[in-house]
C-alpha cells in the first residue's frame, strides 16, 4: 500500500445514482447501473446537450494536461474528484510526455476507488486516495510522501465543483480553491471549471434533479460570474475564461450545432 492510501471499506450503492457513474455512461462507458442510466435519461430531458458537453469536457481535460506538461513544465498533478477511469487518463497523458510525471487521483465514490486502484495505479508514479476533495489538509498530509510540495503542482478541479454545495465554512467551493492554492508554490497551476448555465430554469431544474437523484451528493449549477470569482487572487492565463471547448483547441472549434446550448463547462487555467 502506497503512502496515504487506505483500505477500501465502503460498499457500492447500486440503487442510488452516482455522479461518477452517470458521467461514465455519458462518455459511453460500461461501469454504471440502471439507476445511473435512468437518472441520465431524466437529465437529458432537461438539458439535451449533456452528453455532448461531457465529451467536450473530457477532451478539454486531456488537452489541458498535455499543455500543462509541454508549455508549463508541470510533472505533478492532483486530480480532485477524478471519477471513473476511461481512455487517456491524466497519468497516461502526462507520462507519455514526461515519464517521471506523478499523479494523485482523489475521490470518495467506492466504485471509483475499486476501479481506480485496479486501472489507474499502473506504476509507482500514480496514487489513488479515498478522500473528500474538501479535506485539503488531509489530502496534503496524505500526499507528502508522494508529491514534492516544494515544486510546482497542477491542482485539477475539472467538472467537480458543481458537486459541492455552498457553505459558510472551509467546505465552500471558493474556500477549497483558496486553501489548495495557498499550499502551492509559484509556478503551480489551477485548472478550474464547472457546469454553468445562463438559463435560471436549467440551473434550478438540473440542481433539483441531481440533488434528489443522488440523495444530496450534489451542489448546484452556477453562473459564469460565480465561477469567475473562484479565480480571485490567481493569475488567469492569456487564454482567458469561458466554454472549455475554446481553451487551446487542437482542432477547429466546433460549429454552433455541435456545441452545448443549455449549459456549458465553464472555466480555464490560472497560475500562481
């Protein structure tokens, strides 16, 4: 067992939809159950472009990791709310470019941990932690023997902050971002994006559906201005903030017909 790793003790709930398993289904994966697929069907009724959005978001994650390694020189990654393994995971992309790259995957979903420790820990440079992404101090302590916190790290919050509810303490999404950033050295990067919509009805209906379906394991769909506030105190790269499909595209940006319209994955990259 690697430093910071703990035995998996939580059972998998097959009767309550899981955000990670729903995302897996939207990406065309098979690690999901009927309850997840039923919840996705309801979600698609409210926001029909959700499947397209999920795939565009996954492409952004893969693209941003490549650029962080090649253009920013990052070789350490802390992936908050990593979700189920799929094709071209963070460590596979990073280690193809820099074999010495280290990646920590953080998630609380039992199926993510079970699958992750089988598929993601392919070598001694990957670590899967069963931890709440809001427990910044615990994550920091658990990874001290694995990551070098005196060197730059890329902290990834890709399509996960909408799973966190607002709070009046250090569990608030903005407070979590601030706490993680405070532990990073200059040269580090923060990748932040979450689901946003300009349509109040979409924000309300999706939030209600997901909160009820997951039995409270959800935050809320937010507006672009709210996500922009997460970048306060950070230096946003010249690429700016917006729909992540426009962040350093490696192919021509999709035409309007291939873009999500009811909601988008909104955010970008910042440096310290």
